[in-house]
C-alpha cells in the first residue's frame, strides 16, 4: 500500500491539519511517488490552498462587517457625546444665569448694608445731638434749681431781718410812747417782698416744668433712636447672614461651573478620541476593500508559506481590560525626537479601543460561522492586513486609565510587579502562547513619561489656573484705572474665581491680654515628661561588660535623684555606677512611646480664644477657620502676651519697625550683591488650587492624598530672575492689557497666556548633582507639563549681605535672628535657615509644604511683597492628632515622616476634628509661628519672603526643644539644636531667669548632663588603658566658646552623623570630629589614633551646677 493509503484521515478544521498536509515525512521522498500519487498530492495541496483562501476571505468579510458596525457604534457614541455636551452646556448656561442672579442679590445686599450704614450714621448723629441737648437741659435745670434754693434762702434771711427790725421799732415806740405809721410801712414792705419772692419762685417753677417737659421729650426721642439703632443693627445682621448665604451659593455655583467646565473638557477629549476612532476605522475599511482579492502566487513553494494561526479567544478578550499595543512602523525613526510620545500613545489607545469594540460586535455576528465556531476554527491574516505588525500585550489596567501607581511609592517601596503574558500577532507569531493570567516576576523599571487624557486635562487646568493667578498679580500691581466697566468686570471675575475663602484674622485692640493657657494646656504633661518627681530606681542585674560606646544624652524619663536638693558631687558619685554595673543611677531611659506622642489636645484653649476673639471683633467666630490674632508693631504689651500664649499670630506693617527696612531686600539689590554665577536651589511644582494635590502624571486624586510631587534643581540666580521678569513683566502684562482692551475675549486670552507661560517656563536642568529621586521624577514629567520655579534657601549671610542682616537684627530682641531674647543666641553659632536669614523667591502657586520647625522652635516669616501668601496652621495642642492623620495618609510607612513632603487637605483635617487656622499674609506683615505649630503656605503671586528661627527664653520653649531631641533620637535622627550647650551657657552667663519652672528645668538638664559627663569620662578612661586613645584636658572656664575640628565650629558635631558632642570631643587624625558611636561602628581605633578633647573639668561644672539655685 502506498503512503497515501497508509495515512490517516486528517481533520481539516484543526490548526495542526492546516499545515500537516504541506509537510513531508523524513522517510519519504517525492521521487519515490508515482505520477498518480504526485498528481493526487498536488490536487490536495491546491484544495488546501483554496480552503485557506476561503477562510481568509471569510475572515476579511467578517472583519469588514465588524468595522462597519464599529463605525456605526462610534458615530452613535459621538452623537451621544454631542448630546451630552449640549446638556452640559445648557446646564452651564442655567448655572451662569443663576450665578448672575445671586451676584445681583449680593450687590443688593451690599447696597442695603450701605444704606443701613448711612441710616446708622444719621441715627448716631441725631442721638449724639439729642444727648447734647439733654445734657444742656439737665445743666440748665440744675442751675435753675440751685438759683431757686438761693432765692428761698435769701428770702428767709430777709424775712428774719425784717422781723428783727420790727421788734426793735416796737420796743422803741413803746419806750418813747410814740405813735407812728412806721409799723404799717414795714409790714407792707415785708408783704411786698413776699409777693415778689413768690412771683420769682413761681416763675422759676414754670421754667423748671418747661425744662422737664423738654427733657422728657429729648429722652423719649433718644430712646426711640436707640430702638431704631437696634432695628438697623438687626437688619445689618440679617443682611450679613443673607450675604454669607448668597456667597456660599455663589461659591457652589462657581464649583459647579468648574465641574461643568471639567466635564465639557473631558467630553471634548472623548469626542476627539471618538473622531480619531472613526477615522481609523474608515481607513481600515478602505484598506480591506482596496485589497486585491487575487493574491495567490502560482508555483509558490510550501516552504515559503507561513500560516500565522491563532484562536479567537487568544486574540479577542471578553473582559474589559485595556491591552497595551506598542506599534512598530518601519517608516518611523525611533530616534526622531520630533515625534513625541503623545502621538504614539494616542495611537495605542485608539487601536486598543478598536480591538475591544470589535470583540462584542464579532460575538454578536450572524453568518456562516458563529462566535463559537470562530473560536475553534483556525484563522489566518494575509500579509497585506498586517503591515502595522501589531504585538498585543494584555494588561491588568482598568479602562479609566489609572495605569500608573503613586510615583513616590514606586521609588520607596521598590517592589516587584506581575507581568502578564499575552498572545501576540505577526509574521513571527507562534501558534502556541502562554495562557492569559500566567505571570512571571520582573523587576520594575524606571518610570517613563506616559500620555493620558486625564493628565493632559489636569495640566491644561493647571495652565488656566496659573494664568488667572498671573492676571490677579498684574491687577494687584497695576490696577485697572481708566478701563471700561466691562474690562473691570472681566478682571474681577478672574480674580473672584481664584480667591481663597474662609480666611480669618482678628485685629486686637492695643494692650489686649491674650488668654493665658499654660503652654497651650500642655504644661503639666511637659513637666511630668521632662522633670517629674524623683522615683525609686528599679532593681537591675549588674552587667559584666561595659558599653561599647557612650549613648547620646536624653532629657526625658524618670529621675532617680531629687533635682531640688541634689548636689553636684552626689550626681557624679551616682553616675560612676554606670561603668561598674551597666545601669544608670541618675536618670532612666527615655520612654519612646511618650516621646513620640507627647502633645495631646485640649479644646478648652481654643474655646477660650474664640470667646476672646468675639469680644475683640464683636462678631461670632464660629467659622470653618479658627481666627489668627493680628497686632500693630507698636503694641509691646500685646506682643509679650502673644509670644507666651499664641500658637501663631501676625504683626502688621513691620517696615521701619525699629529700623527694619523692606527696601534692603529689593530683588535688584539682592541680585547685585551676589556673583553672576551664584546658584539658587529651585523647586519645580505643578501650579494648582490649594484644594488639589496632583502629581505630574496623575490620572486621579484620592480625597486624602497628601504626598507632594516635586523635585529640586540648581539654576543660576540671574537666569531665574530673568525668567520671572519674562513671565510677569512681558507675557502677563501684555495679556492683561489685551484683556482690558478686549474683555469679551478674556477666556481665549487666558488660555493663550497659560500656554505662553508654559512654553517660557524655566527649562528643566540637567545637573550631574541631581539626586536619584530628582532624576527619576524628571523622567516622569510629560512634555506638556506646566512646572513653576520656586527659588528657596537663598542665604543672606557673609560680607555681601551685611545690610540685610543688619536690618533683620533691628527687630525686637525676641524676634531678631541673633537677639538676646532667643535661646539660639546661647549656642554661639550661626546655622543657615535656623538663626541665619534665608530668602525665598516665589512665583504664583508656590507651595511651602507642611512642616513644623526644627526642635519645635518658633519662626519668623516676613512677606516682602508684592503678592499675598495663604497660610494654614494647626495649633500645638492638636499636633498629635494631626501627626496621626499624616501617618495614616502617608504613601509609605518605611521611611520617616521627616524625610517626606506633604500637602494636607483642609477638608480632611476638619473632618477629623482638627482645628485649622487659615489666613492671608499681606506684604509687610510678619508671621510668628509658635512652638510645635504645623503650618503650610501657598503664594498668590510673585513675592519674596525672609525667614529664620527663634527660641523664646521660657520653660515652654526649652522643654519642647529638649523633648524633640529625644523624639529625633527615637526616629534615628539627631537634633540640630544643641540643647546641652544652650542650657550650660544660660547658667554660666548668669542670664536673669525669673520663671521658676524654667529654672527647675535648667537644673534638671544640667543634672542629666553632669551624670552623662561622668559616664563619658569613665568610658574614655577605660578606653585609654587598652586602645589608641588620648585625653586632652583644656581646663576651660567661662562662656568664651572653643573652636572645634577643621571647620572651627563653636558647637562640636560628628562629621558623619551630626550628633552634638558637649565637653568630651573626639577627633581623628584628620582633626575631624567623630562621635563615640561612629568610632565603634567603623572600628576607627584599629587604624587610627583618637584624641578626646575635654573642655571643662568636672569639678568646674559641679561648681556651676551647685551655684545655680532654683529658688531665687
């Protein structure tokens, strides 16, 4: 039997059969076949080729039908989007009309309020006039009554005199026996005088009655005036309430307007995508219909035939996962930078949607082959259908486009992701593929810039917001005098759309006593934590081995000696037990949990402040934002009270205060004092409203997302300032003038300005010193991103900026950078950003991210202008609740909160019961941020600020700074504030310290320090015996600071970890300061000699300790 007779029947409906008939067995040879067999084989080959042509044609027809249906579907979807857009536009028009009506209501309310104010002034004027008349009448009445009394008294005297005269005459007549008419005459005279007197008294009574009538009338009119005044006040309050309600409605309308605008923009994007889908589908239809059906090639060798076979369920997905389809086009130069990723990515999305939609259509097709049949039959695409050479990769991403995870979390977590393998299509595609869902772990690559519709929408909105802020800044500087009413209305509308709401301040009356609150209600907690009463030392077993290094000094934990009675020598005697037993006999270890959770809220402090503010402002303070007090620069008593009790406050108009000169910080002057190549640290951020927090490629924002997405670069100061001038003086001013000239075109002009600002923004730097985080973030920035440039940390120190330093130094001692009233003054050092002035150069929407100051110090911030800054702060007593909220919302818990930047959400804070203070800092205003106060800031326009830290000489400030020292240690960080140096220097300087708790705290810190010095000396002495260590006593006394290490610093810090070292200062062979922990960690003693400088003898420190008394 020949080969054909031996072969088994072949199912031609299987993919294996489609090629099996074209293959020859290795054992068989064509030459061994007879002519009949060869003919039979040739006929079977021709029949199989015809079958393949039929299947291919059927697939083409099915494809064409699906594309036509898709085209119809796309057109219907486009029509649906058009209808939705019309509905949204109609709603928007209705809301705009409602908005205008509310604006008219507000204007009417304002007019009514103005009318009430005028009526009030009239009533007050009349009341004053009536009061004057009443006072005058009361004076006349009193004078008349006094005159009446005088008349009555005078008449009584006259009558008595006449009676005496009459008696004398009677006696004289009786003695001489005379008869005369004198008696009658005198009697008549007395009667006449009585009548005159009575007449005068009656006249006076009549006048008094008249005066009383007039007086009663005036009093009645005065009472009526008071009643009218009360009515007007009540009406004013009603109008204020109606106006606030209307403003809230207006704000809701504006939010709705913005939402409609966003919906319209999103619909326009969808419509654009739909139109592109339609065009792509039309092109595909034209392509299929124009294909030459007769594409067979006679005599083609079977080895040249490669049937690309894949199953229906492999190519078409029945779920709604969006596949990622990278296109490879031979005509495209991959290195051509002119072809952006946006075009490429849009093609991907377009083709993906096309494939997805064809899935549903194909499953519903009625014809010769059902969907189930198609899933089983082999399907082949001819080469002319595959010129795009598509490779399909099924992704697990959802159709809303949320394909990029939080970028910071990717960087910090560094975890692995699952890469799903999917069937591929093309000339080299295998007939077998891995099943969907089978995955393998691959290392995540660096994120690359992706283009999505939502990020594009976000950046377009960002452009518009940036343009509006620039117009607002232009109005603030130039005004619009001489402009038409329509132009003014257009500018007002722009400003109103970016105006911040719910800001609250209260101007205090000079000398007003801010409520005392015992360290914001935290005093008892602080005292218990840092200088609690003596406790019994717990029993502990002795340690055979001494410590490998001296642990940093801590200021919290139990005290085993009584700070009120302990002597210095007692402290030393107990401290030596540490080396002997391994146990501290003077103080216990810091309690980590208490240190990390020290500040607990006390709502009574805020409630007392609310009552105080209501008394000061005569208005209710039950708003969303807790008010911030403001005082004048001449209010010394008010400043004293606020420094001791307020969490944050402002001082008005500090220019010329004690000689402080704002003009000294003019940018032209600043740019001239630095060298031309002077660099400035620039933070790149997305300009956006204060209520949002999007990143560079964000597709959506969680309501509680707080992580900040920005990066830092270095730019030349000259280039930075030139760019600001171009953006503001050239582009914005020109656009502003165009809006004033053509207010009807303001929307188009704003859009144009936003685009111009983006095109002219400071180019991204390419500095080799960029951090890895900055490089990774730069890689994610889309080409259409709008990034502002925020110049930070410009140090104003050294000989070139003496004028600026001198100007800041003229402020009151409690506020000046190196004033005598600051704790930092007792460290005898200058630290940039701490007690050294730094300048910040802000464009519109620049964000100073949330933070509190180093060691919870106070800070000074002066707005030099010309624009405003919006501030948020959280009172110190809510710090713990706020920190807990931050920890819940942080992107990752693997790193410390200190190493992350964040932008809190105001609504989230209020929702969790955290009090928020929101206010506007205007040019010339000084903000004092109190102890432990979290705060964050956003600028409203181009402005400059100067800032530095201060530390009040108080128990509250030193206690919190010391506790924060332990807080940092618990987080594996070190304090920048040298608490130990400061405490000893205050005592050695005999600085007057009146507050008893402050003196007690200083004594407690000195006691801990003295014990730590003895333990350190014992440790060093032990190391001298067996290691390459030498002790160098300097026998220093007094305050004059020493200079340590190569840099001659007044405060010794480890060059490796920045730990502060007091009294015992180790240095290596390069004369660099290194702490005992780092000496042990890096085994320095094995290769190098260590010199330990001892500044003070312990006997001297004991004398200082004993000489400082708690009771004065």
